[in-house]
C-alpha cells in the first residue's frame, strides 16, 4: 500500500504488551488492519476508540509544526477538530507489530478471481485507457486493488491524521510511560528505537497531510484509512498521495476514494518506480516491492495477475 510493510515477528511481545489493553477496556472495539490475523478483522475494518486531544497535547503538536513555519492558529484549528483523536492502541500496533499472519492465499481462490474479473468488466474503459497511457498491465493494477482493499470495499476506518499525531505525542509527551510498559521486555531498546523512527516518519506524513489540506483543500481531518495511516482504494500514505496520486484530468484534485483515480494512481506509482512494457518477472517483482515490501504480497500480486491474464475479460 505504498508503505514499508511491517515485520510480523513479535507476536509474544505484542501479546504481553496488549493484554492490559484488552482487559482494561481501553480497546473499545476490534482492531482495524490490512494484513489481518483473521478475515473478519481484515475486512470488517472497524475503527479504534480514541479521545479528543487535551490542551497539553494540542500545545505539543502546535509547537512541533510551528517551528516549521505553520501558522499557530491554523495548527490549533486542525488539532482541535473533534474528528482528530489520540489513539494509543494504534501507536502500539505500529511500534510493536502484531503477529498478523498475512494470509494472502484467499485472493488466488476462484471466488476472488471471479470478483476481479467482474471488476475488469465494470471498469474496462478506465483500465484500458490507463494501461495504454502508463504502459502498466491491467491485471497487475486489478490485483493490487483487490489485495489492498478488496476492490474498494474495505478502505479502513482509522482516522488517518490521528495515527500520525498519536505517534508524535507518544514519543514526545508519553515516552517515559511507554518505556515503563516495556520494563522486563528484552527488546525494550529495540521498541524505543522503533518509536523514534515511527515518530520521525509520522512527522513527515502529518506534514504531507497539512500540505494536502492547504494546497489541495482536502478535508484531511475526515480521512479514514488503515491502522498504518494509508487511505483510499489504492491505500496511499500522504507522501505517496502528494508524489503519485493522479486524477482523470489534471484540472481536478485526485480522489483516491474514486475508482478511476485509484486505478490511474496505482499505474502512475508503478510507472514512476520503473514499470514499463517488456519487464522480466524479476523486474516486475522489484517494482511491486516498492508498493508493499513483503515477498508474500508481491507473490500474490503476480499470482492474481497471472490468473487474470490467462483468461482475460473480452
């Protein structure tokens, strides 16, 4: 989804860390995620409960971005929006990844391939025009949209701006409390370093969201997506949106919740990362790897695309 895929190696540590959240009531409803442990979690995509930022949190976020030249009144307005919340559970999912067994096998089954073929028929004109314009295989575009959001059916419900803001707050205001929760964990230093890295990443993504808001007049406070901050049918991060999102016409702001724009944006991303007609299988894999750095993901995209090309929609 135009992001670095999380490693899924830390099941035991995550389970230990999150038991208190499940039983204390801090986790109000099931987790929204893309690479789900179970299909219900993967595709139901419920949002996580959060709370409005308090004055200290708003002040901290304002200070971070005011130093970058943003207007303080603008920053306070964004941070005070009731749709933007502090969601510590999302932070813990990003810093201490759950052991989501990325079960992509279902996408290669007949039922999913049939759905993808029907999608090809419905969006045939847009897919053909995009493929001709960008030189990207239609089957690969469809495979990515299928795997990312079940052909646009499940785009996620986590408030995207909240994901990045919560990471920043966890590392600035609540780092000591986070560290205490890791006492006794032999990977404590590793997770604290991950928190540093994720907070730095979140700062860039939140800056991109504000650019989207200011320059493209997008209501970024209302965008919902994955627990990792990716959004839309194509599941782009905000930086990916600014760099590679495209619309049917350059006169209109790209809308990744609109299927033709999502199709074009996937193709543009792949083209800009090296896709061109005549690539070898290994070269194709290298390009798709940029979309999601998971070998299982890449293999599944290739497998789904292969099935669609073997019996294309006429």
